[in-house]
């Protein structure tokens, strides 16, 4: 896996040897309590909520009860990862709309469910219906912003934000931070997220989401210790918060080279939640341990699970990369990339297409796509790395500049391509 989970080690902006000793950050005793839990109070409460509203609906049918059930099933999907729950949530909200087509909240909820499944164009249709009705306009516009960003319509997203007067609202700040991050202003994005966190740090419902995402940003900025402390703070509030644990697993692997700890965390996560992408991390860990048999097994498990019809296009990016890099089937990468471009014509989707062409030995075509749709249009380290590789045979100076730029995102990229970047920069 040359670029799905990859790292380059940087010291004061200079590429250094992979053998350089790094300071360990993650310590098991800090978060062992979060690994040891199996069932969670959050899941139990959610199941009780579903049972409560289901009973209400049976004895006294009501659109309100259907909506409550729809929300509870969507919540349970977030906890367990069982995709079937989000489809159940959809069906309940559709029953609400069948009875009353003017229920804005149902359209908004369906749009959010579609975003979770990466069905962004369908989400746009639903939120469009909500905007026509007119109720809850602010919530609808914020969701439209989220959809626009996913579809690569950043100018539209910025225009939507300009419609809001309160520039200090939590919902506004987290989205403004997203624009800053997308346009390469990570430091500004972090400042906005920190400001947003200050506004809601006493709100239990928003604390974990905000601080875990802030921790993710710290990691992208190379501020790994701060990322770790953010994740720990989240886990102290909510030991079952999977995103925070995933963040620590990545620290154990990418920063500490502690494959045993990374594996322990990942195995615990897989026991309590359906997370196909965790098999990619286990494959990466196996690769670092030179266990090729286990690496191939985990890659096959991921491909098998992520390709199931119930997941739709949720894992297309990772499947496309695997087909090119591990399964040596770049034609399939090109096919998946084409689907992604139709779903969301972003620079990242075109990057997949260029990468597929490159691995299919269509290097001129790869360069053409990269120059037209990727170069200068994204600050994603993975895309910058791909550009550096694609340019290698035609413009070595530009290639080296791009590879050096990608290398600055050492923590975010991960261990796999360290040796490759070093070789390419020689």
C-alpha cells in the first residue's frame, strides 16, 4: 500500500532517515479504559429509545413517532456502523413524507443520511425540497453548504456562508474552518475550530465531535502531541468515541512506530463497530511488520466488505487505490474513478483517474488529467504526492518540489511511502 497509509519523516523541514528515533506519544495506560469497554451506555440508550418510540407508534400511530424512530436508527448507525440502520431510518422518514409532504425536518434528515452514504447529488435534491418549503432555512443552508463542499462547488459553498449574518455562531465557524482547510489555510482553520470549541465546550452533545475533529486538524498540522491530548480529552468524556480511538491508533503507527499498540486499538474497534476501513489499517500494520500473508488477508477482507452492495460508493476511493497499487488492476481504478467523478467532480476524484492512468502506463493521459483537474486545485497531501510521481519523467524539478511539499505532511500521510519519497528525491 504505497499511498493509502504512508509516511515521510521530517525534522525541521528536512527529510531525514527512517531510522531516526522519534519521541513516542501514545501510552496505553492513558486510554486503556476506552479499549476495554465492549457494550456502551450510548448504544443501550439508543436501543431503548428505538423500543420506546416503536411501542408508541404501534399503540397510537403518529408522524412524530416515525420521525423519532428515524432519528434513533440514524444515531444507532453512527454507533454500530451497521449500514442497514440508515436504510431503516430512510424508510421511516419517507413514511413521514408520504403522510405529509411538507415536513422540512424529514427532508433535512434524508439529506444528512445521504451524505453519510456519499450520495451527494441525492442529498442535494432532498435539501432543495426543504428549501422550497422554507421552514428551518438556516439548517437547510448549512446542509447545502456541506453538500456543495463534497461536490467540489467551493465557490457556491462560500456564497452560502456569506448569507449568514452571525459569523461567530458555532455552525458558521466550523464550516468557515472547512473552507480555510480546503484552500490550504490550515492554521486559520485550526483557529476557527478552536474558537468554535470554546463556544460549545460545556455542551456534551457537541464536545466530542468538535474536539476530535480539532485533534484531527492538529495531526494534519504535525502537532501530534496536541492531537493526542485532544483525543484523550474526548475519551475521558466518552470512552466509546471511535474517531478519537482511531486517531490514537494512527499516532501509535505513524508517529511512534508502535505496531503492537496500533493493532490492539484497531482490533478493539473492530469488535464493537462495523468499520471496513479498519482492515486497511490492519493491512498497513502487517506491512510494517513484514507479514505479507496477513497484509494480503486484511486487504482482501476490506475489498470484500467494502464492495458489498449495501455500502454503495462509500469506499470507492480506497477501492480505487487498492486496485491500482495492490491488485494490479488499474483498469478497474479508472472505472471507479469515473463513477466518483460523476458522483462528485472534485480534484480528488480526478486525482484517482490520473493515478489509474499512470498505473495503466498511460502516462501522458495521466499528466493531462492531473494538469487540467488536479494541479493547483487541491492541497491534499496525497494528491500532491501523486502529482510528484506523475511529473517524475517529464519535469524532475517540478516533481521534486511537489514531493518535498507532500513530505511536509508526514504524520497525515503515514509510513508506507517514506522510502519511496526518499528514493525519488535523490
